[in-house]
């Protein structure tokens, strides 16, 4: 049985939960309360020396970094593919995912916010402005990428969700938490609208897996 160590509001954990649900892979969750610094515990650091989530235990191994976990899941559980096999479609899907996973999310996550507060002395308004700036920059680029591809949707890559949708939906969830305006991104919102009724996305939603749920 696979064990997913994550936090219910972690964007990276959320995207891996979506992937597991899309593929119908049975697993159990272990909540790692980030606000309590459980990610820095000796037990979790033994799993992931970065002290981050998610971490996926499988076959006596522990896999970290959500993009690497997606790649492993596609190799281990091929259907449905989340990273397309076609070279052009693969590059497009990964580029869309990386806008979120490498250019937006890492500079808005909890450890960065804590450093801005405690290491730099940024107040709440400054931190909110920082978050809104980087999300808007990434969303604007991603919107243009989807528009330029000329796809019919409803998902970012076409008729079915791929890795980029799995990365997008959690980031839009975060954007709303921080009151980031989203009206300028109709194609991103179209993909999200298609996802919200999909059972896999519903099963992975923070409200579904929250400890009090």
C-alpha cells in the first residue's frame, strides 16, 4: 500500500492527490501539519531531507518532488497518462505545469512567507502584494500559452486533464485564499470549471481531506 505524506492545504500535496485519484491508485494519507513544523521532525526529515511535502512511500522507497512523483506514477500506473507520450504534447504539458510548479508556487509557499516575515521583516500587506504579483505574472503567462495553443479545452491540454491541470487547480485554490483577482484568466477558469465536477479533483480537494472532515 502506498503512503502519501502531505498536508491538506499543500499545493504540491494537493496536485499529487489529484494524480493518485485520477489513476485510481489506492493509498493512505499521513497528515504532516506544516503549521506545527512537523515537516522538520526527525521522522519526516528521514523521509525527505528537504523537510517538504509531499513524500510518497512505495515498495520500500520514498519519492519526493511532485513532478518526479508524477513521472513515477505515469511509469508505474500508465493509465490515464498525465504526461503525454507524444513529444510535442509532452513538452507543452510540462511547460504549462512548470509555470506553476517552478515559477509561481515555490516563491509563494509557507517557508518563503515565513522568511519574508521573520527574516526580512515584511508586514502582512507586503507579503500579500508579493503573493499577488507572482501569481498574476504566472497566470498571465499561462493564459497566453493556452490561448496561443488554440485548443478547444475544456482542460488546459484538451478534452482530458493532464499534469498541467493537476498543477493549476491547487494554485487557483491558493489564489482565492489570498484574494488574488482571477477574472483576467478565462481559459484557466474554464479548465478549473471542468475540474471541479470531476470525481478525482473532488476527492483530492483540501476540504475533502482536511483533518476535521
